[in-house]
RNA sequence: GCCACGGUAGCUCAGCAGGUAGAGCGCGUGCUUGGUAAGCACGAGGUCGCGGGUUCAAAUCCCGCCCGUGGCUCCA
């Protein structure tokens, strides 16, 4: 926004003719004496926040020149980057309203050709221009609100008692203590790179891509397989839960009146794409696309709850440079995003409860148990008071204490949310699953349903990410594996996610043919098996398979050929000192793995099944 | 984004009072046909992150930038 301030003896204007942007106006014009005239150009990207900063400037100048009368005069010629007319009028009206508390404000109509006369006083303060940058401001209104909101911290015990956080006995809850420390005192102890960063590289899962922006990763064949399987799994679970899968654009008009409000909270966090005529921002979640779709749908109470799902590949958030780490925090990430339109708060609570259970279930099947994460519930005080029993009933689901953050008032779109927070090897917490009850966006987007009495009503909307970002799930699995290795176990991924599930190791060349035959049979049974046909010693091949976290290592030599059995090393039952080796038939091995991966998605080996034909990816 | 530290072979790192680069692993070739966490030998492989400056001479000193990690901040 650009403004030009002229302290004047008088200002006089006369309305001549409409432009195509003209706002309705009846009068002819007016003359105002002893006035501060403010010429205003509203620019692209300006928001109410920009406008209120302009108001502060104007107020400041008006007080200095001791003028209690102001003319707000829309004037396009101060800028070459003008906002659309609707925004401009809205912001001018907003400024008029803000200023009229203290001043006699005259707003000249927008979008008309006007003649004016002005007599500028000419003292040193009488002519000032100001540029108020919309994009660069750090603090938007919502952020200011957040600063003013006070948080109260409690622990909700499994016995449904609400205890102030200082009075809770954490002695049996080490992980929860770490999480609470992280949340409240913001204690940071880490002095090294998180373990998953080294692991994601060494296991050829993912790596930094210097040719892209920070926080955009490359995924090697192994990583793509793991990511793909997780994506398939979460998607299946959400569809099974009753969601309609959709796909929506990844970029949206920056000036779109509905989207802008949502954007205001994070002005510096968007990727901006220059279009031919309009500028676009890259989505940071699937909300927009789904809400716009919902707004157009004809819905009645009979259709509710209505669930819509999308896997965002990608969501973009231009996080601050120093916040990015490995797979924990990215600028481009994949997130399952489900929105549920519900009739009323009763239905919202019911869904919230069910989606909480869905999230527990999804994480558990992925390989993250309730003891691997800590629960946080964030809630407004009012909502808590009105729904005490409901909130307490949530504590029953996992029977573990929950951190409650209570706000004295609502400053964002939701009244209630939960998160499951993974606490990693460096005691840092990151949110995985989350569900929120949104009481604001239905109205903003014009999402309505027809109720049983024939009247249109605004529904509530739940936001649900059943697993959290897929990349973050991989991070959690790697950190968990690292933590388990500190407890003397061998680190590994769940079998259904392991890129190679069975490694066949022929002892000498004469066993190779049989090894290939076995691998083929396994692969026909949808088990990812490969063959280490390299010219290496058996010990070396076993070591390589072990350091690649392969769950089943099957050695085949003369003895196995003779007995028609495999000599299988089972990783999850082994330690580095004590390898668990079992003789079993091929059929038994197939049965064991099939049982272990039952109900999970499958994809074939991500690379050639002969190790000698496989490149090292880094 | 701010502060600190780091970037040298494909990988992990050594070298740095300024004098044109080293190890281990990996890779290639040969020997070896092996029995459960690293066989042996030989060989190839380097714009020392990028750009500028100081100097007879810069991987090494100075400045700027890029990337990474930690802290601050932040996480819709």
C-alpha cells in the first residue's frame, strides 16, 4: 500500500463519471476545510494488517499536524502493482472505520473519475509519502492475537483428573516429561545431527538436493518405495473410514478473497508463482481445494458427515531456513488431509473421537505404538468448560496422560485439536497425527447444508491428518529404529516397508542358480527378495545385508541344497552378538512373511534383484 | 530470517603458521569358490562448495554467496 499525505487548508472534489470498478455512490462531491488528505493506492498482497499499519501512520501524522479531519482519497497512480477493486474498496472501508473512532473521516468514492482542488499548507510536515509493505510484515493480526492469548498447561490423567502441569508426577512418564519440557520451557539440548539424517542417506532412502530449494528432498528407489507404500496405506485407511478421494490444484490465486484471510497468518511462508495475469501461492494443505469443492456441492443433513480426502503431494510451506532438518521439517511434503463436514457440535465430537481412534490405528499399523508418541490436546477454555466429560473420555482411549494446553480465548479457526507428538533420539518433539474442529471456515467459504427443517446452516468441519506428513513418518520410523538399537536390539524398519524383505546369499557360484530360483518364487508370492551374486565372501555378504537392515537373510550352500531348506537369519530376533538362525523351507518362509505383512500394500523390488546389477545411489 | 560451526576423491574424514593434495571404505582389474557382521594384490579416481580479493604463490588468509548442522525464532 502506498499513501501520500497532504496537510491542506482545504480539499474539494467533484464526481464526474463512472469507471468499470465504480462502487455505488449517490453524491456529487464535497469540500472539506482544515484537513489531512490521504491519497491511497491499495496494492497486490495488501491485507487488513497492511491497512491497519497504514492507519497507524495516518493517525501519527494527523496528531503531529493537529488535524482532526481526514479525507481518504483512492488514488491509483501511486503504484503499478494495484490490488483488485474489491480488495481495494474493502480495505479503504476498513481504514475509514478504523479512523472514524478518533477523526472526522471523509472517504471519496472508489472507481469514479473525479476533479479535485487542493491547497497544501507547505510546512515541513505537510507533505509525506509512505509505503506500507504487505508481504514483508512479520506480524499479522492473527499472530498478534496469538501473542496476546495466554496458555494454561495441564495434564489430563488416565483417571480423568485435570492436574496443573507443575503438580504432576512425571517420574513414570519420562517421554511425556521430555515432550512437556519441549513444549513449555522450550528447552533444547541437542548438540548433534539427528540420527535419522545419517540413516536416510546410508540406507539410500532420501537425501538433500542442492539444486532445489532447501527442504526439498530427493528420494532414491528405496525411499520412493517406502514413501509410496505409506501413501498407499494411509490413503486406503481413510477411504475405508469413509472418505471420498479427490484431487485439487496445488496453486491458488493470491488475491482470491476467500483464501486471503487464511493466508494472512503466514504472510512470509508462501511460495509465490508468477502467472500471466495473476500471482499464485502454492498450497500448504488441501483445505482450499476441498473447501471450494464443498462450497459448490449441494449438501443436506442426510449427506453428513461428509468426508473428503486428498494426499497432498506436495504441500508447500516456506519455513524459516534454520527450522529445516532432515525429514523432520521440510518445505515440500506429502500429507494425507481429510476434511469432514458435520451437522453440529455433537456430530463433530463423535467424529473427533472416531478420528482419534483412526489415527491411533493408522500409526500402530505403520509401526508406531502409543508408547512412541505423546498426546497433546489444545482447546479453548470455554470449549473445555462446556465439554468437560467429552474431553475426559478421550483420555480413556490410550489410557495414558495427555498434555492439555488451554487458551483463554480462540485466536484461530479451531476450538479443539489433538496431536500425537513423536519424541526423537534428541528429545525433540514433532507432531504426527492431528485432528481439529474448525468453527470458522464453513462460513468463510460459504459451505452450507440444508437441515431437516429446510433451512440452510453452516456446518462444522474437521481437519484430519491421520498419520501426519509421510516424510515425518519415515523420520519417526528411522529415529525409533535408532532408539531401539541403543537398547541392544538391531535397528530395522517394519517388514512391509523394508525395500528388500529377503536377501538370498549363495555361498559359491554353483549355488547361484538355485538362489535365483528361490528369489523368483518369493517375488512371485509378492515378497521382495534379491540375490547377492557378487564375488564376495559369505561373511561380507551377510554383513552388507545386515547393515542394510534386511529382515530375513537366507544363506544357501551345499547343505541347504541337500536338505532343501534355507538357513534364515531373522533380524528382529537377533542381536549383533547373537544371530537368530532358523532352518526353514521356502514355503515356511513365505508363510511367515505373508502373515507379517497381511493387509498392507505391496510393491515389487525397487531395484534389480541381482546385486551385481545394482548401482550404488550415492 | 539471526548467531555459531562445518563443506577436501562416490562415501567418512585427515591436511590448513600460504609453497599446486592424503587415508580408510567404495569402485575397476586380477587372484580367490568361500559357511553367517569387512579375503589378498594392483589400479583408476580431486574445478579442495561457488565467486571475488590479498600475495611471487591460496584447499590454507580476507570478503560475499550457496548448501548442511546446532541454537534462537517458528511449526496453518
